[in-house]
C-alpha cells in the first residue's frame, strides 16, 4: 500500500513504530488504541472543517 496514488510506499512496520513512539508510549496506551484515537480526532477535525 502507499500514499499519493501508490507513488509513495508505506511501511506498516515503520508506521506502527512511529505511532508507538510518538503517541502510544507518551500516553501509556497500546498502539491500536493510539491509532483509534488518531482516527477519532482526525474525523472530528475534518467534520468541523466541512
């Protein structure tokens, strides 16, 4: 999988590691919960923008 129409590759392993370090660890939660929070916040922000 990738970004920008598949032109930029996405490494799931690297993405998980980044979410773990930048979000999950500081909040004391697991990476799945952190990803869910990111999604919820993003959805709310996009909804309020529209």
